[in-house]
């Protein structure tokens, strides 16, 4: 005869059987712990360029036992702050043993750079281990762009250290104070009385040993055949040297010579004789800087001031955007920071390890900034308050202004690219 047992009684019997079957205590599962930390920077960190597949390693200093499965969910936001498709692997992946060490866990993330600007990489590690993030700035690519001018190796501009182009297409060598035809061969004019020159929108200002002279570009049909006319001479004596040009009045008060869209503007310089390597002016605001030491700024009506809080390592450029300098703030360790100064305001671009800005004891007006790492070279511009990088063909570098880049090919020809 079958015995019927109530359900509650059956459940109690099963529980008792399970409890009796336990002959030992339950061991706690090993937990994930803090790793020893990663030494050095991940491979692939730095700058990229449009059309390149960015390949970044994201790391987290957490160590888990071999029995714990570690997963990562990765994502990349482009310059428009929208997510991009991951290349080569699923966005959610199991971390293999080869990517788990005593230092921590890591995963590589690949994405195609389709536009210039900042890219934000994120990896969230599970089970609930934490998140790793990194940023990469992608440069505009001019690798396939054709040059606007191609000059023969025999052109005098092949040895010019600061080439610019006028609105009417004439070529300027600001370092030799000469004007050439668009083919780079025919010499139009030489400003023989000058020591330094600056060009802004068809006006060239030349600082000589005794005066500052203003020249304005004339069209080819003009009576003089296109020469630059002397439109306004400075009658004040000038003190000029390799670090700058300054106009002095009859009382020997020094006046800085600054460049604006209208040309040189003289104004009282309240911070001494300005024996620095950079001058900049916008409106009545100005900046002066030496090869080392503080950046000084102010307005012509006040006494000005200097920023002694930054460890200025050198000047990198002076152009319409402002004065560029380099500092070493030890963050990151052994890293450099590129600074753009506009009056008392400055913005920073922290450079990845290995990248070094061009520096000089003196930066003539409209000297552009370049970053170098080994054989790589990037150019830096400011667009509407945002740093933008540019990459050009890997040719020999000749010169750069805020508007033009001059490179040399293997045959010695000069190639001019519009920025």
C-alpha cells in the first residue's frame, strides 16, 4: 500500500537529508584585489590622424583569480560625442589570460578615425571591477592633399626659414626680407633697410636700424609693376636686435612694436625694455615673453603684470591666436604642456610622452607651432578656442606660419600647403 506524505513533511525531510550530507564547511570564493599597478604608458597612446585606425590599450590595476571570468564592455565617443563602431572585436569581450597579469587587466580597443578632434575611449571591467578611460586627439590629414605652390630646388626660397604668401599670390621670405613671383624665381623687391619683418594681409612692416617702414602690396597692373609701396614711415628712432624691435621717443621711453591686422602699432611698454623673444597685441592688450621666465601681459594704460607661477621651458610661437609657450609641470611625470596665452588667459594641451614642441629663444611674428616625435611631425592651430592638429606628408620641414606650411621633397623642391 502506497504511503502518502504531506508536502510540508516531504520538504522537511529533503532539507534534513541535505544538511546531513554536508561533511565540511563551505570555503569562501577568492576575491579580486588591487594589482601592483602598470609601469609606463600604454602603447598606442598619443595623437592620431583622420583615416587611421586608432588602437588603444585600456588598463585597470585589479587582479582576479583564474577561476573568475573577467569581461570588458568598451565604447568610443567621437568628436561629435556620438558612439563609433568598434573594429575587429565585439564591444563586450572576455579578457583572455594573456591580458591578465600581476599588474592588472587590460583590453585593446580599435576604432576608425573619421573626423579630427578628441576621441574618448572607455572600458568597463566586470564583475564590478571599475572603469578605465583614455582620450586621443586626432589630427586633420593633409597626406593626400596637393600643394598650392611647387617651387624648384633652385629657388631662393629653398633656403628661407619663414615663407608666407600674400593675398595677391606673391611669395614672401620674411627671414631675408624679399618678395618673389609666384613661381619662386623672379625677385620683385628686397627690403634692404630692414632687420625684421612681419606680414599681415598684404601689409609688410619692416623694422630697421633707424625706423619702422610700412609697405602695402600693389596689384600687377599698378604703375610700378606690382612693387610694394612705402605708405608710411616711422620718424622715431628704433632700437632693434635679434629679439625684437622697439620704437623709442625723444625721452628714451621704449615702445613695443606690435603687429595687428592694420600693421605695427606702437604703444608704451610698461614692463621694461622688452628684451624678450615674443610680442603679441590684440586691441590694447599685449603680451611679452622672454626665452625663459614669466609671461608678462597687460594693457597699454596700466602697469601690466607677469605670471611667475609657471615653469616656462621655452617659447614655441607667436601668431594671431596668441603666444605659445612650453612648460614642465611634472604632470604627467616627465611630460610637457603646450600653453596658448591670450592676455591673462591661457589654455593647455598636455602632450603624450615622447612628443616635444619646437622651441626657440625668439619667435618672430607668425611663427607656427610644431610637435615632433621621432620622424613624426604635427602642426598645431587654434580654431575658435579649440586646439586642432594637422598632419602633412612626411617630407623635410622648412617653415610654417599660421597660414602656410613649407616642406621639401627628396629633389629639393619646395612644396607650399595652405593650412
